[in-house]
C-alpha cells in the first residue's frame, strides 16, 4: 500500500499544471468604453497642460507688470542704480557710517549726471547757429545731388514734396499742438518714474541685504534655501550684466565721439551721448544711433563724410560684437546671439523701447536662476567603496 501511494505520487514532486503555463491574454476593450491611449500621447498631453499653465501664469504676471509699468520701470531703475553705485557705497562705508556713504554716493552721481547734461546743452547752444547754416547748405546740396545723374529726379517733384509737407503742418497744427501737450504729460511721468527709481535706490543701497533676508524669512523653511540660491544667482548675473553693458556703452560712446570730432561732424558730443544710451539695446541700438549721426553728417558735410560715418557703423559693430561683448559680457550673459536678437525684438514688440532694454537682462537672470537651481538639485557624487576594496 505505501509503494502504490509512492508510485502514484511519484517521488513527492508536484507537477506544474497546464493552466499555469498558458500566457494571460489582455482583456479586450469593452465596446462603447474609453479608447486606449498610447504612452506617447499621455506624455505629450501632460507636457501640454503644464506648458499651458505656465504660459497663463507668465501672461498674468506680465499683464500686471504692464498695467503698473511705471512702478516696474522705477524698481528696475533702482536696481540698476544699486548695481552701479553699491561698490562705491561699500568702499565709502569702510570709513564712514552707512547712511552718510550712501548719501555721498548718490549726491555725487547726480552731480556728475547733471554736469554731463549741462555740457551737452552748452555744446548744442554754442554750435546751433553754425549747425543751422550747415544744415541749410547741406539740404540744398542734397537736393542738387538728387537732381543730377544717376538719379536725375525732377526738381518740380522735390518742390512739390516740400509744399506738401508745409500744407500738412499747417492743416494739422492743432493735432501737433495736442501731441506736444501730451508729450509734456509724458515728461511729467518720466520725471516721476526717475524720482521713484532714485527713492528705491536709496533704500536698496542702505539696507538691501536686510530687506532680502526679511523676505526670505517669510517663506516656508523648505523653500528658503532654494530662494536664497536663486536670489544670489539672479543678483550676480544682473550686476555683471549692468557693469558690462555700461562699460560697452561708454567705450562705444568714446570711440564714436572721438571719430566724429576728428572728421568734423557737428554735435559730436550729443551724438556720442546718444550712442551711449542706444548701446543699452543690444545689437540694434548702436547702428540706429550711428544712422542718426550719418544723417547729420550727410546734411552738414556731404555724402563723402556720411559714407565715412557709415563705415564707422561697421567698424564699431565689429569691435562691439567680436571684442567687447566676448571679453566683458561673456561671464555674465551666457546666451547665444540668436537668442539675444529674438529677445530684443520680442521685448520691443511687447513693451517698446523699455521692453527692448529690459528683455535681455531679464532672460539672462532667468537662465542663471535655472542653472543655479539645477546645480543644487543634482546630487553630489560620493565615493562608494567597491566590493574588492572595502573601506575601513
């Protein structure tokens, strides 16, 4: 009896059943149920709704900033002033109280700015009569040049254009007067924004570190370190960009002013100041300012000097693009020239001249913050002992 039982059950081993060997077939979709979604489509949909959410938030933020653009510009000017003047204030604060050092720095910078503007105004007033005579003779010279070959324009057509311009000005005198008055209102807004920017710069210079520390202290504990890292990266990039663009603009202004003075173009100092401010718009600011200088040279000195100024545009552009920006700006702004160009054009479309000025530092700061947070999120590599060489 035991042998039969052993023979029946073999050696005690259990044979796997045929049912367990069969592969499990996926259930067929029930007719009328939800269609199957591929993983690629799920991933694309997830990215799409996240991008839409980010786009809505960005649009809302920029809409609010555009609604209060005077405040935004004032804070931006305050940050620019702080980035430029803080090294001087910190140097003076080593031997003087901080409030006194800030006051001396601000008053000295205001005196320098008004001194430059007064020098430019005095230059324009001194050269105004000569400039009127040269412009009058230059316009006549341009008209005679247009009438000659190879253009050979009809003198009657030029006279008709002048008469049409005169009739337009006489017919739209009231409109022009209203625009002048609106321009006066805009001047008041500009002065108010400058005053508010100066007010912000005073407190940023005096206690900017304490203000930032207080802001970080209001955040949750889990977010303080990341916000502190982002703030340091943003301020480092912004100050580097500000110092670099001011140095590039000053170099361009000196080169343009010296060149225009040597070739005898009138208003060399005002045109150099125009070049300085235009250089704050990367890639397109300097050519626009030098185009204005070329028009003045054409009207005052003729086409030969204007051609020299146009050649100067090319030379200054090459120096700025291949010498100044790689040396001065490369460590602060790590953006491709195509990205810079698209950023400037996009900022100009969105907010005009102010947008063209603010766009590049804004994108540079965002990129620097992204890189800094990415480095903090990357886990540090630790030495893991191998099995062949255990530690300790």
